[in-house]
C-alpha cells in the first residue's frame, strides 16, 4: 500500500472529488480525516470507507473558520497522533458568481473565504505539525481557470484558484527552496457541498523539512455538467485522486521530505 500508516486530512470530503480521494487514500492504507461542512455527507464518506475495510473519522469543518481549521488538525493529532497529508480540496462556485460587473461583493467575499482563506488556514495549522514531525505533504486543489480563465464568467472562483496556485508557489519558498519540483495537471468544475453552495464547488528545506511544488487539479465524475449555457466534458475525479496519492508519497524520497502541491 502506497500510503500505509499515513494520516490524511481531506477537506470537502463529503462528495465529489473529495469523497473519491478519501476512498482512494484509505484503500492505499491511509487513515483519513474527513473534514466536511455537511455532516450527513461526511458521515456517508466515513461509512463508505469503513465498508471497504478502511479507517476514517469525521470532523465537521467550515474551512473558512479559523477555529474549525485548527480543530480539524487537532482532531487528526488527537485521534491518530500526526498529520502526514493535508489535501485542501474544499471549494465552492455559487451560481451568483459571474462577471465582476454583476457579482455581488458578498458572493465574492464568500468564495474567497472558502476557496482561498480555507487553504491558508489549513496550511497555517497543518504545516507546523508537519515541521514538528519532520515530514508531510500539502496538496492544494486549483483549476485550469487559474491559468486560462473561462469563457463563462465565474470571476470570483477563477481569481480564488489563481490565488491558490500563487500561494502554493509562495509556500514552497520558505518551506522548500531551490530544489522545488513541479508537476502538471488540468481541472474544472465539480459538484460539492459547502457554505452557501449546495450544488457547485469545482524541494529545498527549512529545519530539515523539504517540500515539493507541483500542480494537480481534477474534476467531478466523467460526465458533462452545464455551467450557464455551456457544457464542459469532465474526466473522472479518480484520476486527480491518483495524482494526489503520488504527491502524498513524495516525502518518502531523500530524508525527511515534505511536499506541497497545487
């Protein structure tokens, strides 16, 4: 098993790509903390992992809340004694998110709170634990729109994912350094749950800890979903989860390595 004995926190693991990642990580031997805003959905993921013979636990988390972000890390440490992987998957793309000229400020702030502040807070509390351990992996889910934009305006979501990519690169500087590595991927929309969005959500060293900068983003379920009047063909989110397993493994090479990917 590629992740045997590792402890992975996966945010937004109650549905879509987050649920598939939780199931795959558990199948690869990880002990999974399902951090999810929607409690019934999160418990369903835990049940599905348990039914397959895996080990998972649920913690309710609004990733935009500092208390909840700290709480999910504390939960992992209290339950399993460590945090080896932080998979920042939770995100929203609410229907009112359009062009800058017709998106309400409240919608903009909500998207940034979940999609960007959520990543910041997860890293803020998980990385110190990884530094203390001397190893770990951080995987931040971005999107192809971070690089290309989108013909159907979703400007808050697009800006948030661009910021996630930039934040990840920035994290690799103080915690990584000259040896940072890069990977590649593409992504788009995904179904999910979260605050305000019931439907749409899409190596150097410091202190002996190295980190890897990469890029892996993924999609919902292999069907097509409509965004406005457009339709986007999606690849199976299992492919993105498999890429994430690879990033979660990276810390095993060299000595006391920690990886960061977006």
